[in-house]
C-alpha cells in the first residue's frame, strides 16, 4: 500500500480486496466493511448510510472528522512535511476579526451620519456640509438616494463605498 495515498485513512483499518481496499465506515456502524478506497485514483466512497460520502482526501477528512478544507490542507501538509505559503491560521483569524470590526465601525458611522443629517436644521446642515466639507444637497442625494440617510442602511449598501 502506498503510504502517501492513504495518509488520510490512518484512523481506520483498510484491508486489500482485489484492486481496492475496504474498511469500516468512520461515520456509521456497519457489520460489513462499507468504505471502499481506490488506490489508483486515490478516491473513496462510504456506502453505509446510502453511499452519500465519497471523494478525495479532503472530502474524507470532512466526512470522518468534520474538518474544513483549510484545516485538512494544513494537517495533510504537516504530515507530508510540506510548507504552505500564505497566512497561518492565527493570521487568517486576526485578519477576519479586523474585517468584521471595520464593518461594524462603518455601520456605526453611517448611522451617526444619518442621524445628524436628519436632526440638523437645513441651514446648519448646508453651512456645515457645504462650507466646511464642500458637500452639496445634490451630492448628498446621490450618496444616500434621498436628502436624508435611510435608517439602518450602511455605507456599503448600494455602492456607497465609492464616496468614502
């Protein structure tokens, strides 16, 4: 048996049967081996429970252990001694947290801008927006779609990012 082709299946006992290998399902209890591995194509299929599981090594790790693709990729690369380019898991998690925080801040700023646009009298608004920032009522209509920001609508809605 080629070890590189079957690294993923180390948690189950595979026995050779003709040109395939068979083993017990990691998901469903079965009395007869229902998991079949084809070494030539490095594919597998679990015929227990209706035969819904099958695919390559990444699909197996998802099926047997519930691993996401990136986690499976990191596990298999680590076992094979292959360095992965790109972000580590910690870096990816930190980057995701930054994006979520930025979106939350953008929504809060949009709410604040909409509130002040609605509550400021038009004379003060005109002086502040036009005199200080150079915004015209026409520009605000183009940004918001009306003269006042819709409540609960962030800047990213309807292409508003282009105005930031």
